[in-house]
C-alpha cells in the first residue's frame, strides 16, 4: 500500500500554516514541520521550553547545546527570536496566544477528542508535558500521526480508549494515508494518498468517514 512518508506529512502540514501565524510544534513527528515551512511566509515558531522565533534544524556540526526545542533536539533561532521563562511560555499557551499547535497522537476520536500522553499500559511512562495546555489553549489543533498502529489498529476511532489529553479540540488530522477535517457532521476526508480509494480508507478507519 502506498503511504505518505513522515517528511511528506510534515511538508503537507506546513502548507496549511498561514502567513503571520504563531505556531507550536509538539515533540516527535511535528518537529519536522519546521524544515518545510515556505520561506516566503513569516511564521513564528514557539517552543514550550521558552523560545519564540525558532528556525529549522541546524546543519551538521553547527548545533548549539544551549539552543534546543522541547524535545531536546538542536534548533536554530531566527533574527528577532527571543528566549523567555518557562512560566511565560505556558502563559502564552494557556492564554490563547498561539494560532496553531501541531501534535502527535495515539488516538483521535470522531468528535476530535485527543489522546496523546499515555496508552494506559502498565509499563508505559506517562509524558503529558504541555500537551493539555496546547490542546485547549491553541486556536487550532493539527494532529500528525500514522493512520494505524504497528499491529494494524486504527488510531482514528469513534471514542478514545486511552486517557484523554483534550476534549473536542482537534481540527484537522494528517496521517500517512489521508488528510481529514473534524467537523460537526463528522470526519470529512479532504485528501487520500494515491492508489487508495475512499472505501479502502474507510475499511482501515474505525470511525465513520464522509467524502469532501
């Protein structure tokens, strides 16, 4: 089956981030979005550990150990970028000052509930970080993830079975198979990877889908 690569998913998300947006990129897969933002757009990347104006990953050998994102990965700082206290960073997140946050997920429900911090497994290490603050504080929430688990279970479900991060907070879902909008009517399929039909996508998805 044809699938979008992780870099292709990141590039697709980057296309939907508008000029002038203030954006937080979550730990893991979402950090890749920074490398694909159109150079002609002025976009302000925020990191919850206290950065605004974050740039793409540095070239090999040019890493600065003191300049990292929330996932402890080396980043760059664009001209005019700023450092600030962790508390101030969370005030930005909770105060509705971010236009978009891009998060990974274990599950997203048909109504836009998000589960991305704990699988509930006895040996799993809970790691909520600032995800709850971002999910509720950002004006829009984009989720990036594989469509299925490694064992083939759908990550898009009618109701989440994992502990929730936020309720009805997700606006758009980007997977390796499709792009979907969360709407009052249900999950609307905007794009599907080449070679996969709508019916085939539905078979791989636990929640009911609607054509665009």
